[in-house]
């Protein structure tokens, strides 16, 4: 068994000036103010759109991410309806044939070497043993997956437009979010704020 931390990777080639310029062009159509676009006007214009609540314009740009998280986090993410998802399938992936056996995501709320962490680790090892025994007994991957834990590592590709990403990140990085959801979403939000502050500099919540 292997224990890993959550992580993400931005798959969309990033060109922040190009993204902002295209959003400015779309937004200025609404006001017939195309002639007022100048070098350097895109950022302030997009910020102003968002400040006024004219969020529909930022739907014209998409971002795709690859997330490594646990199954519990992924089950919450796929509830967002205005996004596209492609996820590692426990029906078809046979973890008995994969490297170290099960790979699980470390829960940040259990201190390593604490009683809670020890109990969690014991449960993960028991789940792995049961899964591998079922595979050895001839069960298919889709049959054996019934004993897989929520902590199982999964990979998921998410594509959404900028407006939906703002919604996802505000909701899922807030103090009310599940701690493991907030862990990965806060990392993503910080990265988005770094590369596109005009769109994502709104803070958690």
C-alpha cells in the first residue's frame, strides 16, 4: 500500500494576457465599446465586469485540471453540473495488478502516529487485504471494488469555464467545506489567484 498527498495539475496551456484579451473582446460587444480597448485595458475591464456581477462574460474561457484526491472528495466534485469530468474507473482498473496495491490519500485531520491515524491505517490495510483476496479468488475489478475505501486515491479531469471555477472554488475552499476538499481547493485557488488575479482574486467563501 502507498499513502499519497492530494495534488493538481493545470492541463490547459495558460496565456493569461490572451485569456483576458478574449474576455474583454466578448464583454465589450455587450456595450458596443470595442473601440475603447487599449493595451493594458483587459485586466481592469474584466475586474470591472466581475465587480458589476456581469459574470456571464467569463464563461467564454475554460480551464482543465487533473486532480489527485480521494474518492470521497471526487464524489462531491462531480455534483457540479456545469463542468465536465473524466474519472479513473474502479470498475475497470484492477488494483491487484497495479504497483504497490492500493494507493490511498492521507487524511490531513489525523496526526501521524496518533490513535486515530493508527486506526485509519489499520482499516486501509484491511481493505487492501480484502480487495486483493477477492481478486485472487477470481473476482472482477467491478466486483472487488465493493470493499474499496473512500480514502482510495483517484485521478479526475475537470473542465469548467471561469465562472464555474469561481463558484466551485468559493464553495469548496470555504470553512464550511470538508477539510480534505478545502485542502486541495485552497491550493488550486491560490494558483489561480497567482496567474489570473483579475478573475480569481476574491478570497475563500
